[in-house]
C-alpha cells in the first residue's frame, strides 16, 4: 500500500532537477575566471522527463514485444558554445548565472513548501485532525 500520492514523487523529481541546476550554475560561477571554460545549462523539461521515465515500470507479456527502455537519451546538461566569449575564451555571464540561481532558488522553495503542505495534510489525517 502506497500512502504517498504520485504528486509527491513528481515534486521529488522537481527538487532533484532543481538541485542539479544549482550545481551546474554554481560550477559556472566557480569557473568564471577559468580560461577556455564553457558555461553549462540544464534543460529542466528534459531532466524532468528523464526522471519520470526512470521511475516507470514495464512488463512484457510476450517475448516478441519491444523492451521498454527507461532513463536513456541525451543528458539534460549541455555546454553553451553560442554566447560571446571573453578574451581568455571563457563565456560565463555572471549576471545571467546569478539571475538563474535566484530563479532556481524560488522554484526550489515553492516546491519544498508544497511538499511540506502535502505531508502536513497526511500527518493531520493520520492524527485524526489534531
């Protein structure tokens, strides 16, 4: 019996993706002065789709059926080669990275609040409304 709704699993995936974005942007900021460093980006939609696919279960009822492949495909982290570079070959835009960190923090906080609300509701039901 699963007492947690599937929405909590989706929110867990969103938090994991947000954590990945945080690491990538922090890495870009850490390498702002590294010569020839190319900034990286996370495709949030692709990361969420991969997280969802990796949790799907499949069962083949016949050996002739195609096998379900989960969690495969391109990585959601891509290297950015399209932006203007500094003389040392680095293309990290500090203003962009800081803005992305702020947006990601807001997203993470919103999802965390929603998870807390869901768990509080579940706790209330378990405790009989007390």
